[in-house]
C-alpha cells in the first residue's frame, strides 16, 4: 500500500508549496479541501494543516472536526493550522500587537525535540500572520519562540494523544525559512515514520500497471498539444496499452510558426499513432467577434470539442479519453469554500468527457510540472519536447489581446519566432522556464526612414518558475533584448515597438489573458 501524507487546504497561497516540499523528500502527498477530509486509512501517515487568509477569531472561519484524525496520525499545523489547533482545544488567539510578517529567528528554546534535530538555535524563519497565539491549551506545551513571538513552535504533551501534534506559527515551506526543509524532513521521517518511496521510477511502474488493469482491451483517444504534459501522458499510455491509443494533433491556427509540422515529425519518431488535423478555418470562424479573454477561451474550447468529436466519430472501440491534466490544473479548478479561488478556466479540466460520453483517464493528474519532466526523463521522452517551454492550451489566442484574426496570428507568429529563435541561439532558452510574445491591442507612433508609422506593439514575456504557481521575470541581457527588438521591428511589417514585461506572479499572471 502506497504511503501518503494528507494536506488539508484552508486557502493559503502556500498550500501547493507545502505539497512540493513534502514530495521533494520523496514522500507522496495529496491536497484536500478542509471540508472534504478523506478517510484516515492505514496508508495515511500524517496530516498537515495549511495556512489561511482567514482568522480563527471570525465566526465563519474554516473549521474541521479534529476527532476525525487527532490521535490517529501525527499532525502538523502551519500558521492558521497552528492557531486553529490552539483555538479548538481552548487556547487563546488574539490579534497581534506587533509586526509578525517577514524574517524572524528561533532564539528562545524551551524544550529539545525530535522536530528540531539539526536545526540551530537562531534559525531564520518566515512569519506571515495577523493573529498570534497568546495562551496554549493544557494539552500542549511550548517548544520555541522568537524575540517578538512567544509561541513559534508547540507540541502536544506526552501521553495526551496517541499520535503527536505540532503547531508552527511560521512557514517552513518557503525558502526564507532557512532550515524549513530540515524541519519537514524531521516531521516526515522521525515523527510520522514515512519512507522515501515516491520517485519517478516508482510512479511509472505503478502507473503502467494500473492503466493496463483499468483500460483492458478498450481503445483510448487523446488530443496532443505538442507540450510536455500531453506528450508524457501519451507516452505512458502507449507503454501501457500500445496501439490501443490513438492521438489527435489539431492545428487550431493558434500554434507557433512551423509548430504543426515539427511536432508531428517528433511524434512519428516516438512511435505514437498520431493523426494530424488542419482545422484553422473552423477556429478563426468561431473566434470572430470575440475579444473578451474568457469568451475566447470558451470559443476555442467549444470548437476543439466539435472538431475532436467529428474526428472521433470516425473511430471504433474508443471507450476512454486520455488527458494531460496535471495536479495544479486539478487544484486550481476546485474552489475550497472552497479555498483556492478559480482564476480562469483550465483547458485541461472538464468539457470533453460529457460531450463524447467517454470515461476519462489522466495519468499525470497527481504530478506537478517538474515531476512531469522527471517522469518524462524516466521514460525517455526526447529532450526537445520534454524541455519545451509551457504553452497555453488556447495557444496564441490568449497572446493576442482583443479580437483574433488570421492576419494578427501571422504577425504574432513571426515576432514570436524571432524571440524564441534568438533565445535558443544565445543559449538562453533552457535557462528560462517560459517565454512568449504578446500582441497588444494598441498602436504607437514610430519613424522608419523619413516616414511616420502608426503600427502594432508587442510585449516580450519571459519568466523563471518551478511549477508555474509563482514566477519571477527573467533577466535577459540588454544586448539580447536589443537584438530581438531590432529584428522584430525590421523584419515584421506592422510592428514598430517592442516592450519587455517585468511583472512577477503574483500579482500578475504569467499569461496576459
């Protein structure tokens, strides 16, 4: 039975980061909304309570029934999770009178504890909360504090519960907590008794076995995008069921320059059974008159479904629909109050199954992006595809702000091709997590020769990230930006200005729409 850690999400911006930190220790974990606690079966080794933007002092703050798991498995409460533990058992949580945001140091130790092994006194931690724990319940005792905060770490007293309970007022999952990884290691292995059994190889072996059992002799149909997620998912399916898998690669007219031909060639070399479908005109017709981002996404999604269904009707014995859904897609498409508010619709989640009346198979729906690449390495997916930058499902449709026309697509394809080509030529493509060009719905005055121009503006966007949940803008050298800008303006007729986006996520998103 595969071990797992359950993370209960109370809406924190860091919940997925907690999961990433657990998995970095090769321990499998899953995130659940606080309102949907799974059964505490023998495979559950521990429960982690996330932070939250809410306050336990509010009457409508998110709560859980602790009797479902306290004493059954070790528990770690982080920030709001710690305050909730204290409040639930009769402690006192009040609004903090001092600043409790940013760096602090664990310089007041009250007990030695297995949780603090190899963590030095004075260790830097990261605080981010408005409430503070004034008094602990009788069931708990203080372990450590900081100069400003009396209760930074607490634990259940020996013999109080059948399994230990810990609370942390800081966030060990962020890099600003310098020994946070060690603390997580101590909790997972020394407190919860987990084993480091979660790895790309174990995932592949288990997935292939489960897919064969699940699918049997049925046929599976899958739409490919040319990106990492769908390619790795299709390769795992192919290893499990061989020619029972049929793939579609649809040209929606919103791909990058030469992408349709290049991706088809790559798939042929991998032995996948892929059918290329040219549907550009159908997508352009469906997008006519739409300028609002969500309307464009829906038009693209509906047309994809229509094209997919028309082609699927030509096939026989298809019982399953394969999808490249990954874990952030699943989490971001569910609301907690669910706490993770849906920011925009995800093309990978929902839509096709109801229309096609097919059962869904999602081989990667428990993996983060970097884990998908690790699995891809394990199953020998070509480097060119595996390390291709993420590309949105709606393609250039959400990189053309405003209404989409074939002429705008050609303009953006040319500019984007110059951007990516130069990044590769100068050795920067593999140093960047995602790059792309955005065609803005504005025109600007320029001068070419002795003539005044009034043409389009494009924005270059390049970010570095681990899994797309947060991102920093990439510091591309000025000489390279200058070279790219000059080539775009000189070679792409209709563009006379290039700007560079230096926004981080959050508050901005990676894509502009």
